[in-house]
């Protein structure tokens, strides 16, 4: 019979601390969602910008791509949730924040279209910054924190710029807030996956 080793209080504390640290570092977001939204918002913004000169009526509906992107986003979220080994308070909170963001954006889009709200593009940038900044702070992922701040700074600038140039600012905000952090998350995820195989 093997003799069980009794852990000292210090050893127990070290094990618990190491487990907490490992859990904090286990923000294993694949980066796919951030990349997808970054690409879609940049694409829609640039199409809207160029369509101000082209005047092709059917291109006015390009932003419907964001509604269509909700389906792959749900699939991505389900896959990532299944892959996680645990469900943390942070992940539940982040889900709630992003769902609230989506609902708020949907409601604002409806009213902005209904009442022709001036500077609506600027208000979208303010909205973009909230969940992005919060996600960055909660996960200690600085590129996303700075991305959220960039959205707010660009929001302020956009109030002094006329349409369609605001669309270029929106594209820049999407690159900084989602595309670049998405690339970084993806690279980190693939590196961790390679190390764990």
C-alpha cells in the first residue's frame, strides 16, 4: 500500500493559486468571431463608402450581411462553449454583455432608420466600444481594450466628419477593435493548440 503524502498548508495554497492562474490564462477564444465581425463591418463600411459615388440601389442593403452573420456567430459560440472545460462567471457575463450589445444595436438600427437619426454612424461606433472594451478588461486582453477605446475616440472624430467619410472611420474602428485582435487571438489559439497536441 502506498503511503499518502499529506499536503502542507503552503503546498495546498500553491496548488490552488496555480489552478486559478491557469484558469485565468485559459481565455482560449479562437479569434474567429472577432475576425468575422471585423471583416464584415469593414466590408460593409467600404461598400457603403463607395456606393455614395456609385449610387447602385441594391448596394444599400449590404448591411443585411450583419444580420445574416448572426447565424454563423451562434454556431461559433456553441462550438466554443462545448470545447471549454468549464463555464466561468466571466464567460456568462461576457455572453450577457454581447447579447445586450446586439439587442441594443438592433433596436437603435430600427429607430435610426425610422426617424432618420443624424450621425447614426457615430452612435454605432460608441456602441461598438462598449462590449469590446469590457471584453478586453475582463479577459486582460489589451488589444481589445485599446480597440474599445479606439472606437470611442473615432466616434468623437466622426461627429466632425461628413458622410460617406464616416464609413472610412467605421472601417478603421473595425480593423482596430476586432480584426487585429482577432488575428492575435487566432495566432495565440493555434499556438496553444499546437503545444497541447
